[in-house]
């Protein structure tokens, strides 16, 4: 009898861990890496950041992939995923943790509460709900600090690599996954708040991402072995697949930014 979705997911995760364990055992000289996060690491339509990094390393890394499309930093660090990640760091000699989180928390499906309803005479700055935006960024700061603490408690020599996405464009373009449209994630919420000017829409998203990246800079500066991968300004406007995800070429460029930093830790591999 076929298993339930939860059973199948558990079996798949268990199998991935078994491959990870075997790779560490069979190739003790390969870098040991865990990737966790959202669709910038798990985009299913074409090759994504982690796919390209694996290729760049010629698949000579012991890699455990935990990421899931649509995931959020607050969810990862606020539930059972946090405990699982801690367990993996404790059990295995992980040297690098690649983390992608916060995009969905800031400019994804949770964008709406960060916006004020536009009224005549308001600037684009007035359209940001400052109280909610501050609260969200404070929560994300705590999540990233929790990530650093979790690493410190379980594998203090492991380096954490974090990034801040790129200047996403609220175009209203979604993605098509196996014939099913998903998204868009930004423009529709702005329209609900009557923020219809494209220039204002882009400025708001730019500002929210700027604040998110400033928070990441601050957290990384406070925590040794937390590496900031600078990705802002990497993508050209035609290198987006949709509102939130790079094209194949775009993901390759993002992976290149990670490779530059990983080269410092693993010069023979990256």
C-alpha cells in the first residue's frame, strides 16, 4: 500500500541523510555542507543556487539538502526544523551551513501587513507600515541570532553563509510549475493597498530589502564564522524568472557569489 505524503517525506529525508552519512564516510576529504532555506536553494523549474554550486564543486562535496520552496526564516527557526537542524549539526562534522531565509518573510506572501493603504498625498515612504516593518525585521534578527546560537552550541567551527537576495521587481509575473501558476508575490498585495504606481512599488520593495540586508550585515558583524554573501546588484532586469526568483542564468550568477566566499574555506573544491 502506498504511504501517506508525510510517510513518503520522512522516508525521503531519511534516505537523504543516509546518502549524506555514506558520503562523509567514503570521502573524508570532501567538504561537509548542509543547505537550508527557501526556493533560492530549491527552485524546481530550473537549476538553482545549490544545483549550480554542486556542479561547480564537480559533485565532490558531502551535501545534505534541507531547503524547501516557500519556506520562511521565521518558520525554520521557530519549529521542528530548528531541532532537526541542530541534530544534524550535532551528529555530523558539518563545515559549512548555507542558509537562505527571509525573502518570503519580507517581500513574499507576508508582505501585505507591511503596507499602508495609499491615500492621496502620500509618498511611497508613507506606504510602509513602520511599526509592522520594524517588528518583522526584529523577529528576523532574532531568527538569525538563534541560527548563530544553534551553530555555536552544536558545531562552533561550522561557518554559516547567508545572503540577502537581490532587488526584486514587483512585475506581477508569477511562475509556472508543472502547468500550475504560482505567485505573483508582491504586486498583487500592493494593488490591494491601492499602491499602483510602478515607481513607488519598486521603491518600497527596494527599501524593505535594503533594511533586511542592513540587518544581515549587523548580525554577521556580531557573529564570528557567519559569512555574508553579497548578492544585491547581481542580476540584470532580464535575469529574473518571475517576481521573486532568478532565471537559470541568474541563479548561476548568484551561485558564483557563493563560490567566491566558499573558495576561501575550500580552495581545492570551489
